[in-house]
C-alpha cells in the first residue's frame, strides 16, 4: 500500500511541476541567452516566467493551466514572437538573417493551424477584395484567371476549425463575427457584443479580442449618449466580477489612449469607488493612474546607464524643477519637439531646471548616436515599448511630458514642448 501511495504522490508531483512545456530552438549564431514568457489578460502582457538558454534551445515549463495567446520576448535584442497555447506542449524554431529572427516554424499542431488561420485572415481582409476586382479583367480559362479563382475559393472557405483546437476555434469564430471586415457581413450591434462579453468563457481574456471588440462597441452608432451605452455594458458585465473589472480596466485605458478625458475620469472614479474585491488587472490600472496624476509623487526610477549625471535615480537628481521626457530616436514628433529644449537649455539651467530624458528606443546604436547631441540626463532600458516606463508611468505615446517640483511631485503634464516652455515662462 505504501508503494502505491508513493507512486501516486510522484505522479501528482510531476503533474503539478508542469502543465505543458515550451521548446524553442535557435541557430548557434543567435546570441541572446535569456527569454521572457508572457501570458495575456485583456490587452496586457503578464510576465509568466523567464528562462536561460541551454545549448541552442530554451526549455520552459508552464506550471499553471493556460489556453490563449502567449509571447516570447528576447530582451537582449528586443525581439518578440507570438504564439498560442492549447494547454499542450509547444515547439518552435527559427532562423536568423542579419541578426534578426526570420522564418519562424511552428512545429506543434495547434500553432501550425493558428499560424495558417491568421495568414488567411490577413489575406482575406486585405487581398481578397483586390482579387475580386482583378477577376473582372481576366478570363476564367486563362492560367492566371484560374489561379485567381482558386485563391478566391481558398480565402472564402469558412469551414469550421476542428474541435480538436478549442482556443483556435474560439478565436476564429469570434474574430470573423466581430472584427473581420466584410461588406456582406451583417453589422454587429451593442446587444451582440454585450451578449458575447457576458457569455464567453475564459478564452476571452487570453484571446487578444477584448480590446478591439470594445473599440468596436464604442464605434457603433450613431449614438446620442455614449456614456449611457457604456453604463449599459458595465451593468451587463457586472463590475463586481473579474470579467466586469477587466472590461472596466480596458475601457479606462482606451479612453486614456484616445484622450477622452471626461470618460476616463468618470470611469476611473467609478473603479476607485468600488467596495468589492478588485482583481489585479483593474488594481494595476487604478494604481498607475493614481501615481501619475497631478499632485501625486512621481514614482522613482533607478537609472540603467545614464549620461550627463552621477545621480543613480530620478530622486537623486537635485533641481528646483525637473522635466521628464519620454521619447525615442525613431519618433517623428520627438524630432520636431526636442530641439526646442536644446535651444532653451541654457535658460533652463539658469533656473536650476533639469531635464531627464527616458528613451523608449530599442536599437542601441540609434539611441547612443542621438543622445550625443542632447546635453541633459538621458537613460534607456533599450527595450522599446517593453520598457518598465510604459506601465509604471502610463505612457502611451512619445513624446510625453511631466514637470516635477523639487520634491518630485507632479505639478504639470503638458501635451507639447511649447506647453512645457509656456508653463515655465520660457517662451
């Protein structure tokens, strides 16, 4: 009997140690050693685990059940690879061309099916309409005409994905219903989307469909009262449930992204005033907004390899005021605005005002070349939009500005460089 219990215990331990495994194979010439694995909640990437390379492969054990979108991120080269999980083992490999990842091969069945599905979806939306137009100019009995006809037939095929892949089936069905562009498709209504959001299983949170479907909900019109439409939606999904709170979080972030300030403020207040248990998704949205509103203490940031300073962090920089600029060398608006600060830098220094530039660059060479001409404090994690800055400081676009007082309290959040200089009376 003891032996049986020992065997059962061993089986249980093994089942708890890994729900499924992810194997990634890379060429020997690919130099990054570390990879991060992300899962998804609504539109938020959540860091699940990280792993170090052994030989030419990474082996990742996922200990919790998960079906949905996943992402691999190689921080040393700021490269990401998207794939899915059906809560089964996953295997992929890739080539490298000019130090860049290329020719990703999905070797497990579910990712092979999903990759083909997404390829067809893209062609169906962007190429199929052109093929119908081209068909009018070619006779069906010509070789090219037959090829067009065959491709139209392939892309128009709406056969259901096998039930063998439940997440793929969920994604395909609901992408086609709510997001696929087609003149022949019946318009989606508020009622359709509310029913979907209230009745879907947990695949919704991990599918990447929630945010675009919510944007679709907001764009259904004409509506005489957008706020009433949103209230109807939130009542249906119930903001005291995890699903309702994730929807509320997504809406707040959509309003913030599209600068719909009145709606953002209204529903952020609603979220803050909830008396029930708050899930991690909404809690994070509330905290990020609270920490970056005017009057809040700007969260400190430890510098990576900062130039033009001996300070170790933002708080270590002593000045009467600080201008925080989130920017990137690839940002055209930054190219237009940042020279204005170069012109006024002597005047800023005369008032003991310091500029701290936090870059969302990912290419080291481009960043280092650019900061040579910027005389203030500059730092970057070289992780692009995967930088910790984006969530920590609620940054959705570059350039973004904060003005801090001597105690690092946020006293202004101007929209443009001229607004910064006007606030500081330097225009």
